[in-house]
């Protein structure tokens, strides 16, 4: 049975504990236990150990773990992995670890199969207490722009509006066409537009597409082989928060996006609003040049000037 590793000291255990005591309502009836589960297999083929590769100074998986823990809507937060180093990072981030079996650690294993194994093993006893998981939220490790407020709003759709499954989507404005195989002697056709009446972007609502950031589902649905079913709803995220990383070329784009739209924690540093900078010695190369007429000249790097322009566009004085 999978359990989180015991902490080295009691103080460390108190600081990092992510399984809360069993909750009951005013009548003493047990409230549903909502568990966040982040799947992070060690055998990533596209980008080796992608889940713990550093992205903007933080292990990739650390971005969603921070959002999940700080949302404070989960009774427990888990990382399901088969890799020692991923387990170490997960524990350092203050989550528990479900050490998945070899049967669900294969290249062909689906996310649903891994979640079903987690579901079978919980109810069970952890290092902290006995838990009975009722709702599972599968958060994708490769969605680094996820924020706590996204998860809070989605949980309320489960707890207050009575939905049995909720998943994240993003609005896209892509015109789609029927694929034609090379060996087929056929013409393509539009799937979501009338070519004679092509709408402008601002005149078209677009389409809702899964962005894979998270999937909430009751345990009953997961055990039936469903992440989407029953009373079903979507949660729309804005495009700037919908980032996914599959291959190497996605990495630099994701890094720039997360620096601007990522979640940096509860205690964010105050924004700098004023920059004071000396020109000589700060924006120059420390040398003095003499013109033919004996005038002193300084050399300033255009990159520094461009950086100052960017800061001014962001509202800094």
C-alpha cells in the first residue's frame, strides 16, 4: 500500500502535512474527502524527467503543487510516481506520494488506469490518518500557469452546485478542416465554418477545447472508467493560463508565459515601481572615448536602453 515517507522530525511533519483530519458537518456526518492527484511518471520520452526539469527556477511539477497546496480546498495532495527523484521533489513541496505499481508505470498506461489504482488504495491508512477519498482531482503537471483561484472555483462547482465531474477548457478560434489521406483522391471540407461567410475573430465566439489542466471526478466515476460523466460541467480558463509542454520547443515559450502569468505563491514580493540608476558605470562599459575634436564620449548598450523602455511600458518610473 502506498504511503508518504515519514518525515525526519516531528516539526517537519507538522509543517508539511497535507492530509487534514476527517471533516464532518454540524450533524456529525462525514464530509466528502477531495484529493488532488498529480501524475508524474519518471519515464517521459519526449523530455527526459520532464516533470522535475527546472522551469523559471522551479521544478515543472512544483508550479502546480504550489497552486494545489495554496488553494486550501483539498483534504490531501498527492503525487503519483515511480521515480525516486520525483518523490523527493514532491515531498519537499509538502505533498504526499503515491508510489505507483509497475503495472501502471508503463509507456502504454493511461492516466485513468493510474487514477483507478490510486482510488482502489484509498480508502487506506496514511502516515497521518485513515482517509476515504470521495472526489479525485487529476491536475496535469505540465500546466505551470494554474492558479489557486482556478481550483477553488472548480471545487465549488462540485461542493455547492452538485456537479459530479468538472474539467478545464480554453476558448480557441481555429478553423478546422477535414483531413484527407494522401492516398485518397478526395477534397477536404470545412468542419466548423462556412467558407462563403468566414467570420471575423471578434464576431465568432470560437470553440471550447480541453486544455488538460485539471479533471475533477467522483470516485464512483473513476472506478467506472470515466473522468467525465454524470452531472457534468466545464470550467473555462483564459488563454494566458492555458500552457502545455509536450516537446522541447514548448519549453522557452512556457518559461516566458509562466514568468508573466504563473503563480508565485501567497507571499509575493512587492512590485518595483521606481528604478534609480546612474548612467556612468551602470549603463556604460566603463571606458571613455575621445572624439577628433577632443570631446569625451561614453558608450551605452542598446540592450540596456531597451530594458528600460520595457520597464516604462510596464508602468515603472
